[in-house]
C-alpha cells in the first residue's frame, strides 16, 4: 500500500507509475474520495465540538432560569446529533470505498527498473553456466520422468484432476532431497532462520502481502465461514510473521527460509504450459523472506538474489538473471530480478525464482514497523522475498540438463549427500 500523503503530494509520480506499468486505475476517483473523507472528518469534528460546547451551556442556562433559551439549545443540539449520524454514515461509506481503492494502487517502480510494455522488454543482467550441446534427440522432463519411474501424471489426474501429479520412488526422494538441500544452504551458509509456517492462511494475511483483493481468482479458498485459503507461497505467512508488530531495529535485517507446498488455481492459463511440471496447481517451494531498514533494502535485494543463484550454481544448472520491466513487474514489487533456468526441450530459459523488493508496500498493509533507535518513533520496514527455489521446476531442469543418450539422468555432486550417494537415475 502506498502512503496517501505521497499520493496527494506526488500524484503526478503515481500517474507516471500507472502509465509505465500499463495499469488501469482511476486515481482521480481516489483523490476525490480522499478529499471528501477528510472534509467529512473535519466537519464532523467541528460539529461535535460545537454540540459539546452548547450542551455545557444548557446546564448553565437552566441554573440561571433561562429555561426557554435552554430548550431552544436542546432542540438545536438534537438536530446536530441527527446531522452527525448522517455524516458518520456517509463517512463509513466513503471510508470503506477509499480503503478498497487504496488496496488496488500498485507499488511505484524503483528508478532503476526499465520502462517497458511486456516481458519482451525485460533486461538481461547476466548469465551463468554453459548451455549443453546435445548430440542426440532431447527428451523432455515428462518422458524422462515417466521412463525413469519418477513421475506419474495419469494417476495424479485420476486422484485429483488435471495438473496434479505423483512423484514416485526416487522422484519423491529427489523432491525431498532438494527441499533439504535448499534449506540447509540457506540456513547454514546464508544466515536464514528456518521457519515452518501454517499452510492455511486468513484473508488479512493475504491482504497484507498483496494477493488480495487483486489476485483472488488465483487462490484456492476453503468453503467454511472463516475466509481461509490454501497457501499460494510461503511469502504470505512468513511476511505476516511480524504483522501488527514493532521490531527492534537492532535485530534487522531478519532473514527467514521456509518450505511450503504452494497451491495456485492458475486462472486464465489453460493451454499454457499444461504438460508436465512447469505450471501446476500444487508444487513445493523453498522461500526466502527478509525484513530490513530502508537504507539497506536494495543491498539486501542483491544479496537475496545471489542466494537464489547459489542454489542453481551448486546444482550445475545454467541460468540467466533478468530485471523485470515496468509492464511485467508484479503488483506489489518496486523491483524484481527473475532467475530463469535453461530448459533444453524448450530451447529457452524459464523462470525458476523471482526475487523482489517491496519497500514499505507490504509493511504498510500488514502494519510491520521497526524502531530505528531505542525510544525512537516506529517506521515501516522494507520487505523482500524470493524463491530459493521452486522444487518442481528445479526437477524439470535437473532431468533435462542431466539426461544421457540412453535415457538415464546424471545428478549433480551437491545432491549426493541427500540422495544416499545416488548419482544417476537409470531407465527401468
């Protein structure tokens, strides 16, 4: 959420942000509501003060024998009471509409974010690793996974529906190995505190991180009356760990790493990447979340991104880092680096991690503050998060980049301790 004072004083900056993002929003309607809201607050406060003052006069008039005048003032204060009720009713309505619109204003892109219309305008920052040259016909991860007895799509569809799947045997072991490998790396070498969050979350938490109200169609909502949802990403519960709290500034930066299953409805994506594990309704992911001071947040973004990159480097997977342009930038992010891993069967890089700085956008929504100095005035923290990594897409990359002419798949050395020394999957 943006600061309304910023919107009032710098509305041209906000208008440019909306234009650069190609985001349709009626800023004038918001400003009009804000003006009416403040006017109603001021008018009602003035009327309340006047009514309170007249009410005191009534007692003095009665004591002084000025009964007729006191009755007239009584009638006047009663009329004022009715006016206040009407104003309070209008204020509640205006405030509710204002609050809703404030939740729909996207974050302002950082000055370093390239202006662009779509993903075609994203800017490549760097590449790591060599794309392997194959001298045999490349198999995709679905063919490899099924031939090796690692993946069962048909039974997943039978048990639940399309875009659900079973990982079986060594495939299940590989998913578990990747989760443990990533968590160990982030906690032992990257200074993260491991956390196991709830996998079901409430509406307020989703509002806090920006999934609601804008992205409700992408969520799986439970049918009971509590307004609960299945977790779409660990970003939501972990960021809300400090919701409605004031953090001791001496503790910052705070870094968490968490594993969760992730549930996405993938609304509107029918026919796009529906084969295999690229775009599914349930997948595992290790997430990194950071809280820090304003002055260090972009340094923290670079650090967070390097930690996600380290996973890919240890797994010997070629990738590139791109900066998302304004037209492709997420709703709540000020700046995002996407890590894209090389997928041989598609002859292209595919997103495997997004590392984003939200500045104070989420902290305002979730009311996450810190005290810069002991006894100082609390201020909003900066929040960051990034995948470290999405497990399903990591499996895709490992199978396809490690495939051999006979259909076997070689695994990187870094996973050996987590796979009981297994270095290769061979066809059954």
